């Protein structure tokens, strides 16, 4: 396999990839047209924050797998990857502790105005009275937008470490899960805004979550509350946030922004917002512990792909429907048997969407399961059974109603 690593990853991971028999090229500075120009022979592309657009994906007919060395995949053109049959895989959960730690750090730093206090001291100003009026976090209510692995870890840290009450909202959260994790479930984001002394965002970036936190949300927040975002910048309306800082005296901690620079050398434009918040440059997942865990996960994905042809953690492969048609074919393990079955299905315009063939010990018999896009006719099944190498043919229908 020809592998191109276009973002920073540990040297140990590079060596592990090479031990798998791969030809690995490592250039963490590639992006945009420079990356596209290097894609001609690439079969596996590994990135972290680098954007992978249509031009990059289509530069290589050999490209079959893109790995995002992290959890989110909003920097990858999933549509183009899918229509060209390119797997996209990620490394979910590997950066959970790192992001949760930064969230708690920003929460405390924003409440105590640690950055501003440090800046004043460096400039020779002893403003003890000004910075001595923090509300504190103990017994305060922390509201979480999103309750995945990171949100749950933040909830645990806030409850057990800071003695905060935690409330949460997500579309998938139910009372049973909320009770299990010791949080109170809210019906919608508005309830989070109204009830919380501090709000922390832990949602994925989708069309549905774009600017979910908007002017209306901030209007419902308490004066002087804390607002933290370590997920994705586009979830928050930056203009509305800027206005809320001015009108509601919000204390803000941000690790992510809308329209972030695409490389470490680009100019950061949102200085007006940064001047009124406690900020970090999207480093939530950037700890040595998280980097090592992500690197190991990347190697596992490549290993699974080389060994089985099916990379783990793919996010753009269609899952089998609960309402599906499958054809079970028990057959003798001879050349051309399955080819004949596929040819019969093809002539009747029945498409095989997925197929799995299992060989029994001794190598003389096998069982093949084919998931079909439509139901074959009885005549078609009889044609398949006419082959002397076919042992049994069974049509199976599974339904969510059965």
C-alpha cells in the first residue's frame, strides 16, 4: 500500500505502518494544491486538520481510504469520497479526555478571568479587587449541549471534581441514560440556556447544528454566565456571541472558531472576539496522550484494511437496512459457481449490494450471503438451483416489523 501522511503523527506510528509492508510518505506540510499534486499513486491518505476536497480525492484513481486522525470528519468531502468508492474512517473517542480536560480548564479560566489577570500582572498592574469577584463553580449549574463521550466525561469531571449540578440536552438523550450518568435531561437547547450558570458545547458539525447557538440562545442565558465551546466553531453564531459578550457580560472560553485558518501559518482574523474571551487555537485534542492513542488507532485502521479489505471505523459505508432481502447460497467451492449466480442476477436487473462468502474446513463447501436491492423471481431462483454445484438456495426477508 502507498500511504501518504499529510499531517503530524508520531514517528512510532510511521514505523508501525511500514512494518505492515506499506510504502509510507510523510509530509506534514502538504495542503491544497500541493497535496493534490502528490496524490497520483496514493492508496491511503492520512490527515488530521488538513482539508480534503474534491480536487484532492479525484487526483488518484488508486485512492481507496482516507483516515481522519481524529473524530470529526467535517474537513473531508464525504460526498465525493462516497461516489468514487473511497472509504473514510476516523478515530472516535481517542481524544475524549484531552478535550474534556481543556473544557474544564477553560471553564475555570473564564470564570476566574485568569488570562486577563495574567496579562495585567505582566504589564505591572495589581488589580486584586477587580479579579476577586468571580462567582465560583461549586454548586453552579453546568449545561451541556451534546452528550456523547466528551460530554459525558465533562459531566463526570464537573460533578465529581467541581461539585456542579449538570444538565444536558441532545437529540438522542433519554431519561434512562441521563439518570445513569447523574445528569438532568432538558427537552431542548432553550432550557439549557435558561437554567445554566455555564454552558459547554459538545456537538458535531452538521447542517442541523449550524448556528444552533444563535442570538435567541444567548438572549435566554443568564447575565454573567460562562460560555465554552471546544467542539466546532460553526455551531455558534460568532456575531451573536460577540454581541452577547457586550450586552450580557458573558465570560467566554473558546478553542474553536468559525472560518479557522487552514494552516499554522495563516493569519487569525477573529481578533475582536479573542480579545474578549479566553482562547486557545483549536488544541483540544493536542496532548501527548491523545496523540499516541490516535496514532495507534490509525495503525489499527490500516491493519484491518490490509488484512480484510474492510477498514474499521468507516463512516460513509451504507449500513444494511432492517428491511432487507438476502440470498443464502450453499455451494461447492468450485471455480465459476458464484460467477454464474451473479450472471443470472445481473440479467434480471437484481443488484448485489453486499456479499460475504464463508469457506468451510476441508475447502470443499462454502456459504455465500448476498444482500440484494430487489427480490428475485421464483424462475430466477430455479435457474440458480439448476447448477449441480449448488447445494441449497434460500431467500430471506428481514423486516423491522417482524
